[in-house]
C-alpha cells in the first residue's frame, strides 16, 4: 500500500507533496522528503523489534507525524491502527487488550495508558533520517491496517482492511474527486482523521498531486483565506464545516476552486444550495463507511440530482437489498456492497460471528436504507438502526447509555440523535432518576469517560422512558417527542 501511494511522487521528487497552511506562513514537504521520512521511519520501527504483521497502535496528534508514521508502518509490513485523539484512557485500554500491539506510537499530550512498548514522539521523529528501508511487499489480501468503528452492540469494533483496499480508492479519482496530478487538494480535517488521511493525503499523493492541510487549531472562519492563498482547486470537508464557513466568514473570490467534496454524514440540501449560490462551485457528495470507505458518489463527470447521494463508482457492485436479496429499482431496501469489492474489510478482528452477521449471501449490508432509480442514482433514506452521527463519526447509543448508567442518581437512560434546528443535530441523553441531576455534574462525568464526539450536548430528565413490548428503549420515540416539543 505505501509503495503504491508514494510511487507516483518519484516522477517529480522536487514537487511539493504537502503544504501545511498557517495563518501567515506554510511548511512544505516535497515528494522526496516524504519518501525519506516514511522509509526512515520503517527502518526505525523494524529496529525497535517489530516484524512484519505486528500491530502498531497510533496515539498521535494532529501533526504531520501521523501520516508519516502510518505510511512508515505500512512500508515496513506492519499493521498500523490509527485512533482518534479524543479517546480517553478508559476507552483506549480495551483496544490495547484486544490488539496486543507490538508498539504504541505516542504523543505525550494524547491520552493513553502506560505501556512498556511505547515510542514517544521525539524518538519517532528521529527515525526519519535513518537509512531508508525497502518496501515490504507481499500478498495484497494480507492485513494492511485496522480502524475502529462504533458497534451496534455498544463496543467499538476493530475493522481489519487488506492492502488491496488502496486499489479501491482509485475508483474515487474519477468517480468522486475528478482528481489529477495538477490538483491542489485542501482538506479541512485533522491529519489524524481517516477521512483526511485518505481523501486529503494518500489519494493526492497517489495521483502525484499536492495535498494542502490547515495547521492545527485553524478555525472554519479562516478556511476561505487559506483556500484563496493556496489556490486550492479541490476542497474537502464534512458538512458541518461547510455550514460553519457560510455562517462565520465572508467567502472571498476563489477563482482556482473547481468544486468541493463532502463525506462523513448526509449533506443538507440547504447547505449545498447556500454554498453553490455563494461560491459558484458545486459540492460532490460521497457515501461510505469504515468497513468499505466511499463507494457511492457524485462527480464532476457525473453530477447527480440534488436529492441523491450519487451513483455507484465504476468498478463497484452495489445493490439495494431486501429480505430476499436485491430489490427492483425505485424500491426501498438496505444499501449493500458485494463481497468482491476490493475496498471491503477482511473482518471484524476476533469476531467471526459478528462479521458473518453483516452479510446476506454475497452482499455486505451497510445498515443504511436507500433507493436506486433508473439512472443508477442512490438516495439515502436513513439508518435501519439507532446509530448516531457526530461530525462524521458514527456513535453507538448503547455505548453512551452504558457509560451514563453508571452515574449514581440515574436509574435508566436512553440516547438519541435529535435535530435542534434545521440541518443541525446533536446527541441527547434522556434519563430517569429520583430527581434531575445537576447538568454540570453530568457533563463532567461524560467528559472524563467518553471521547468528546460521543458526549451528549443536552440532558433531559424524564419520569419514564418509552419502552417497547420487548422491554427495549424506543429511541426513535425519544427523538420524535423531543423534536415535536421544539
């Protein structure tokens, strides 16, 4: 995978591969410098006692160290496991137990339990200047990397991807990005977000293009200035960033910008319309998930009607599936991807039954409902379960409920994603107990136990929770009642 990503840059070693944009200055990395840093890191990781196939947990911040370490591990034949900096020590500990990593790459500012096989950031950076390792080549079906996604059971799941997943990403170049070597792609996300890692870094480098990343701490209101100054041709962000930019800044003239890209959650129609009217450029949306990245999208060559997510990318086998298999066009069902897709995961680590449960015959079920029209356009109709979306991260209500239920004074709790104003949703916690609890206490408890993106933004005390005949919480009813009272 690492060899594939970096090989195009060898044709233009002195071209800027990465520019980190600050408010007044920038930091540049050429293709040749990226290659040296990656292969030097590979040498250092192997010298530290790792052997191909070992897992390496990444607890690194929003800096260039993250992609360099990720590709360095891949180049050495190791299996990197990128994780969010927002996770708490209590959330990381079970990951370590499951993964049994050979090394943990850690920024001391990022929460992580103590571990005897930890490489601190200063030592990791020193590896970049070591003699370059050879790329470890092997079976493309072997594990390449692992990412975590929230599970419907409330326990985050380790999703194992093969090296072949990089081939699937090339289907996005024409099927979503309209990406070429001449492009300058500005991604609004952090280095250590998988959306940024793929769309903002690895894909531009694979195409020989230039990746532009905003410096840590950059606010949405500052992005229009960076777009103009960097002459970005493609802009990628989550829907919430587009909304914030439109609300908090004056979008200046952007003559170099051809279009925007959106993923992570459904792009509201009002946000799309406002952006296009303000900038004169379209936004092309994509749909995917941790288990298969993005595989349905609109693109410059194949735009879609405003209501639709997009079309299956060329080379993908996508279906809308009902109880008996694929359903006719214009019929609602579950969005599914064929097991032959090169971007589809290998498995949930150590969970063969859970892996098998996601398949119906040869079709991997996403859990999202949709409908496909005669032109191949897929429209999103919502989740088939109660999973929530927080800024592009899927969050299990069960995980949040299990955490909050341990707080004294709470007898029962239900969590749901609710709309507080048009196109703006938050996680809300509904709880029962002898009396309402102090909200500062509730927030303080959640802050110590849950990653920020999992923390409820509002708490509502109820006399009782709505329950179904089987004794399960009716989270949809919680949501509907809350929104009806606004």
